[in-house]
C-alpha cells in the first residue's frame, strides 16, 4: 500500500512538471518503440522457423565461378546427375528452374513467374498441399501429363481461394513453345525461394527442359539444387562429400571447368540461405535501434538526474524529518515507474505503425517480411525495458544524508551543483553524442551513395521511352510467324500519333535481371589475345533495327541494323565502344569478324558461325545504375535471337500513348498480354528504391538521435547554468562582459560534443574494421562522412547551447548575489 501511495504522490508531483513528463515519455517511446518494431521484424524474418518439415535438414547447393564473375552459376542436368549418384550424407536432391510462363485459361492471359521442378522437389523441401496434391516422381518423364501446383498467395489473391480451380486445364506459353497442363493442387503458405513464383509445374510443361540441349548440355546451367540431409549426417559431412564428388567431376571434364574460372561448390542450410540478403541489413538496423535506446535512456537519465539534484533541498528536508534512504529511493522509483510506464504505453502505440513501415522496408530483402504486424509477445520485451530503465533512473541520483549538509542550504532553499552530479550529467550527454555520431556517419554513407546514384545519368533517353512486355505467344504459330507478329507490332505502333521511334528487344534495362546478366565467351579476328587467351567474354543483347534511335543513342561508327538483316542473310553484329577499343586498339573495328566460342551457345540456339561487325555504339550499361565500361555484342533479333519487349519513344507523355499501344496490339492478337508499361525513367527510379529506403530509414534514426542529443546537451547546460548563477554574478560584478559568459557556456557545449565526436570516431573506425572482417560488400565511411557528421554534431551543440548561454549572459550581478 505504501508503494501505491508513493505512485499517487509521484503522479501529482509530475503533473506539476508536465513538460518533463511528456519529454521523458516521448523519448522513451522512441527508444523502446523502435526496438520493439525492429525486433518484431528481426524475429519474423531471421529467427522464425520455416514451415518446411525438418528445416534443419534442408540444404541449398551453390555452384560459383569467381573467375567468370558468377556468384551463383546454378547447375546443369549432367552436373546434377553426377553429383547425386551414391551420396551417403544426402538423402535426396530436388531441382528447381525459374521460368516465365504466359498463363492462358485463368482469366486474362498474362506472364507470370513460375518454377519447373522435378518430382522429388516438394518431398525434399518438406512442403504440403492445402488443396489437392503436389508433384511426385510419377509426374516426371517426357510422357507425363502436364501438371501445375498453384502457390497459396496466387490462389488466394488472384483466384480468390476458389476450390473449383483443381482439375482445370490451362495453357503455358514459354520461349520454347506451348504446353497444356492440369492444376492438381495448391501449396501451403511458404517462403518462396530462390524466386517468388505464382505456379510450380512439372518438367514436361517446358519443351526446353526436355530437349537434348538441356539434358546433355553440361554447360547449360539454369537449375537450382536443394537437398535433404540423411538421418544422422551433419552439414560439414555433406559439404565434404559434395566437394570431393565435385572435384572428381572437375577432373573428368577439364575442358569445361577451366582452372582460371575457379569453379567451386558450397552447401548452406536453407534457412541461412534465405536470410543471406536480409541478415546484414536487419542486424545493422537492430544495432542502430539499440544505439537509439542508449541515447534515449541517457537523455532521460539526464533529465531525471537534473530534476533530482534540483530537489536536493526537498529530499534533504524529508531526510532530516526522518525519511529513510529506502523511503526516498522508493519515492524516486515510483516517479521513474510513472515516467517509464507512460513511455512504454506511448512506445507500443508508436511501434504499431513503425513495424508496418519497417516490414515494407525489409520486404525488399526478404519476402518473409510481407504483411508483418507487431508481435504482441514483444509487449513483455517493452515492459522489461521500461522496468530496467525505471530501476536505473531510480538508482542513478545521489541521495542527501540526514544532515543535508552536502551542497544544500536548508535556510535558503538553494541548490549547489556538486562536481559528481555535473560529471554524471556530462557523461550521459557524451554517450548521447557518441551514439548520435555513429548513426549520423552511417546515414551519411547511405546519403552519399544515394546522391551518387541520383546524379549519375544513363547515356540514353529515359523519360520519353516506354518499355512494354510482350511475351512470346507461340501456340499455333511457326517461328517465322512469331517474328512477323513483332514486325507487324513495330509497323502499326510506329504509325500511331505521338510515336517517334519503335523497336523490339528481349530485355528491359534494369528490370529484366536474369536476361541482363548473360555473358558468353567469343573470339575475334585480329584481336590481341588477353593474357595469352584467345577467348574474351561479352554480354549479349538481341535487338531489332531502330533500337539505338529509339533510345536516343547515335552510332559512333558504321551502320544500324536493317530490315534486311534477317535469317539467311549475312550474320552481322554491333559492338560497344569498350569492346572495340579493347580488342582493336588504334584500329577500325568495322568489318572484323567475331564468333561465339562459348559452349552454351549451341544449347540456346545461337550459331557459332562468324559474324561481321557493322557498327560501334557508346557503352550502354543497362544493368547497373552507375554505368561502367561494358563489353557488349548486339545481334539482330530478326536474324538470330529473342524478342518479347517493345520500346516506344514518344513525342509527348508516354503514358498518354500507352492505352493506344495496348489497343493496337490487341487488334493484331487479342490473346497477347501487354504488360508493365513503364518509362525507363520510372523503372530506374524503382530499382533505386531500396537505396532510398536505406537512406530514409537510417537518416530517420540519425535525425531522431540527434534531436534527443540536442535536448540532452541543452538540458545539461541549462542545469549547469542554474547552478552557476552566483559564479556568473560574481564574475560580472568583477567586470566580465556578457559575451565572456556567453562564450564560456558555448564552449562547454562544444567540449561535450567534441569529446562525443572523438569517441564516436574511434568506435566507428574499430566497428568498420570489424565489419569488414566478417561481412563483405559493406560501404565503409570515408573521411568526408566523418567530417560531415562531426560538423552536424558540433553545429547542433552550438544550437543546443545557445538558449542556456543567452540566459547566463543576461544574469544580473546584483540580483544573483542578493539571492545567495
């Protein structure tokens, strides 16, 4: 009962200082709310178990070739067959190939992301159906019936969870042809990996997967491999066995696995692989929220300690009247609980929308973050943080002795600030500045990256060029009829009002990740060998005539493709300027012959016959926002290659022409999907969204931390000024000018900030070096980031010091001395 009485007194006491109460509650709300929201995301994305059965036994196999710049080269069917024979530590392998199908038969035809899997895939992954059945080994083989499993998300969102969809026949169009299939089941909600898919089909639905090029081509890699550990086997044992098997495969085929390419294999747990992208960013964000909590607690400690020191006369009177140390400490604990209780309630209200925002942010790195809400089991986490903070705040202040003789005059009721009290206040302020500096430096690195991206402009037009997906529809058409369809589209669309140029291609800059990352070995007549090797590597693009005019890129040499560059005519190519200069330094690249030497070419239908260079264009890095020199070879789509993307350059706003383009194409073919019409400018902006979100989130943390630190420094100086009124009065009575007092207080604030900045710089350098040792690809802060952050902190310290300094400079000497 005594404690409840203390709580009532505490609430009445705090009501008289409502500004302090609100400040403390909001400060704690920011610190606790941010931690609760971040931990909700971390727990859901990184710590929550997968729905897959026995997930600890679920493995992901990765083949890489650092010498070729391939971090994940996937696998070919012959490689998978060789790896899977007689393994003792692996119970079973399951395969998955990402592919885009055009789905016909479920509403409007549209292109969807899909997966082609073998009959062991779902068993290896440990997944179950919620409706119908999943694929089994009975669905394998060239004579099997086409079968499709819908993902739960697609079934629920696009088909409104219609159970009658089971048994429905659909048509699946792909680059290699069309096949019919039956919907046999709906997959349980699960983590899609390696790509988000809407349907998963058996191998027979993709003619390419049944072709001899796929089955026999050791270099034709487009398949992901998953595995399930055998009972009793460990990850290290599986890794050792697979590496031994892989070494034997490499030794048996030295012509494929060249030593300079550094082929290797690795095995990780599925859970770790899924979280690989989100792992670093979320733990860094969690560390940032931890720093924010330290800043918040330090600031609250400052405010509470300053209030307690000002109340020393009151506490001394209560002590002199017989109040025990325990009673005084209990009263302080009651006030701390009221303050922190208010903070945790406000924190939960703040965490609710914050976790939604952070969930959208984390979804850029992991689909496990989709649709996150606040984890209410973490309410106890917030309460625990509040209790820890309350006890800490109750124990930090120094209580007066019964004689009340230290620093307090009962007669005057004045308060003298002791060195220990002021020292603790300054220590907390330095902690805030140090943590704020670390957050500001991290935000500065991200802002600098974002600025570089924003200021980099691609070498082609982006605002007036509309990119439209026109996936290949081959059902009932010959290859020549498919090509004629795209020619007709190009002719009809180019005649529309407001259209300047039209072209076709097979990849949209920045958007078609898989298509953009293709590079092949080639040789060129008269080229100077590189390191004694005759083969070079270049990326490959298939485009129609008029492609460079549509993008607004003039040729530097030679000519563009012509309508006559078709199948059966002389094979020709256009190359990038970097390729021409590297292969033919000081020479004219035109009319030299180039031929593909990469073994993959024969598997994708590209001839290895020589082809003449007829043109040179500036480097067009259509894969990276910050362009780099590109070895690029362009081939005529009408002659040899693929199509599926339409590019339209307009004389007006491209989006006003988009409906007319769609209507025109549907007049040619009513079933043809016309999708994702976007300007290249908007596509580029979408690709930059993760960097903008990074800068926004960390910048927000840094701004809040800086604001709290400013309040903390201002509070320390205000408290210091209030305790030095008599000193300032004496100094001014002895002839000191107001500007001297003003400078003195400002220097106090700058000193606190400078110490915090120095400590932050030391911690930042040590932390950055530690991160470099364990995490690859993290941008280290440069001197400019440190300098900018330091200047911002010091400027904020001057602003925070201004009000207390101005108050000190206005002290009236006579009144100050009289008050003593």
